[in-house]
């Protein structure tokens, strides 16, 4: 999972300063993400093609190995997240990540706020998105 995260972050966010080195990211996945969060992976052959991490009602991580972008895997992960959290989801993404923002908006997430980035480790302006299920009329 960590290797996919590292490759995806490098490809999608080349201008964003990473707050942690590769080994720290690997350690974080091993000792924090996997034991404490609901984690899902998509496997292709003998490797991980993508990952989804849910922490309560928070969509914490959704990363795809770069060759798997644009093939519907992200769509499947979002649908899985919505099924697992039918009451709603929230997430953060960086303002500079236009493709991710368009992706989440296409999946019904709406912008709920922005920050100047001073509260995240990367010090990068970010955007809060939320998804709430539609209520049935009647």
C-alpha cells in the first residue's frame, strides 16, 4: 500500500512538499493505517493497483498506482466507500489537485470549506469535501 501511495503522490502532486520520507510513509502504513483503519486494496497480478482507507466517516486515502488511473478503479473505490458509509463521507484534498477535485465532484462530493494549509503537515492549501446521501421523497 505504501509503495502505491508513494508512486501516486509523486505522479499526482509533484509540486507538493511531502512532510515525511519514504521510510516514514512505509512505517505509517504498517503501524497506523493498516491496524487502525478500514483498508481496502485492489490487486492486479501480484501487486497492489490501488488503495482505499476509511477512518470513521472520513475517506482518508484513495490512491491509484499511476498506470491504473482512468480505468474505473477509483470509481469502484468511491462506490465501495459510499456503501460502507451510507450516512455520508468527508475528505480533504489539496487545492492544486484539480483532477482529484473534479473526480470527487463528479461523484457527488461538494466543497464544504478551504484552508490556507497551515494546519496540515505539507503546509499546502486544501479543500474539504463532503458527500451526503440523497433523501428519498415521500
